[in-house]
């Protein structure tokens, strides 16, 4: 990589890092591009060289968060070789990560409204749902899960996990046993006997 490309990547990294902090703390609507470029010490023109507008920059931040959550889910799930436990651990990890204070504002509260519901769903399908569907297909191949339509099952489980994360992000659920709640939901898809 030449020096110009390295400098460009460093600038993009700074823009995403500063934007992510501000979007998480203040929300999308309360964060201005001027505030972002002032913190970095650049001009709006320099920002527009990399992103066409605030929404485009937000999308890059959202994508980074989705990729990080996917990596964290995979790391936690890979701590066991038990395919069923991997599904459970991955599901719980997703909800816990999505509800973290520095993530929930961007991923759950602003994400769907800023980039639009359809675009948000497409990003979710390319990240979280993609990995979930792979795990479900593997569990069905091993005859651990019932043989429902895999995409429908993925949509149902993913939607439930997203809604649970949104519920938890909007209020404090005192005494909620997240592991047990998710385990009980997923057990309905498990083959018994």
C-alpha cells in the first residue's frame, strides 16, 4: 500500500472512530458533521472526499459495529464444539453485545430510522442473519433441529433476538435470566428423541 492510500485509510479510521463515539453518545440527529471534523482537525471538504454525507458516514459506522458483533459472536460460540451450545451462546452474545451502551444507540435505536428499514434489514441479513442461517443449516444437517424452512426459521429467530435486544436497550429488565429465556425459545426448534 502506498503512502497516499495509507493516509486515506488512517483518515477513514479517524472519521469512523470519532463519529462512532459521537453517534453513540449523542445520537445521529444531535451529531453534526462540523463537530466530527472539528474533533479531527479537518475540513468538511476532506470528509466529503471519503463520505458523501452524514448518512453515508453513519452507514460505515453501523457496518463496522455489525462486523464486530459478528466476530464476537463467532469467538464466543467457538469456545465449545457442541453445535447446539454454539447456537445458544451465539444468540446470547448477540443480544448482550447489541445492548452495550456504546452500540445500542447506533445499531438498534438510530440504525433502522437513519438508513431506512429495508437497508437496515439487508445489512442485518448480510451479517448476523447470514451467520445464524449457516449455524441453523448445520444443526439441521446433524438432525439436531427440526427441518422447517431454514430461511423462515432464521428470520424468526433473528427477529426475536433483535426485538429482545431492542426491548432491553429501551429499558432496564431487572432480574431477567437472558440465557434461560433464549434457551427456552430455541428449544422449540430442537428435535427431541
